[in-house]
């Protein structure tokens, strides 16, 4: 019985190996040219370069609105399109040139508004989605938020 299985196995292996055709004979030159053009176009991507990726508001009083501008430049070789910008919290609102192409070499601005909520050290993240190679960029804002009535609040006893 074992000999029958071994013999069938050897015969089937020979059948699989002997049916190989040369793969290079199936390649069409027209497809190679199209693939080369597609690959060259894929290399033309925008690159979003920010002057700063983090902003520190320093010490602020609770509830005091703050805002900052993140300036960026398209240092790539294709138009940059920002499709979305979201923050890690509803207290931070990014404003950006939505779906407006920014040509290579041009600059743009992303305005971030923070309503001053929270207490002590606060850090918020803004995610900018664009048609770059990475697909998204991260920006951060931070502040130390002091309570409004600091004299009336009880702090740690020393």
C-alpha cells in the first residue's frame, strides 16, 4: 500500500514539474511601458513640511481661548491636498484649506484654536490627513492650564 502511495506521489510530482512554461515568454512589452509610467507617476508625491510640529502656549488661565498657526510648505513635486484635520479633543478646532490644491513650493496655514479647558499640563494632538506618502501628519499643542480662581482652590498641604 505504501508503495502505491509513493508511486502516485512521484508520478504527480513529475506531472506538476513537467508542465512549467517559461514565464518570460508571457510578458507583453506594452504592459511593461504602462507599469513604468505608473511607477514614475507614483514617485511624484507632495511632501508636507511644517515650520514647527509643536506649539507651547505656556501658562494660561482656564477658559482663556488660545490659537496658533502652523505654517507648512509643499516641498514635494505634486499638488498637496489636505482632506481632513482632526483633533484629539473637542476643545481643539483645526481650520485648514480643505481640498484646495497647494502647488509644489507654495505654503499654506493651518489655524488651531484651543478653548483653554482642562487643568494642569494639557497636550492635544492634531492629525492632518493629506495625499502624502505617509498619509497623515501629527501636530501637538500644549499648555499649563491654571484654575480661574487659584486663590480659592485648595491645593496640596505642605
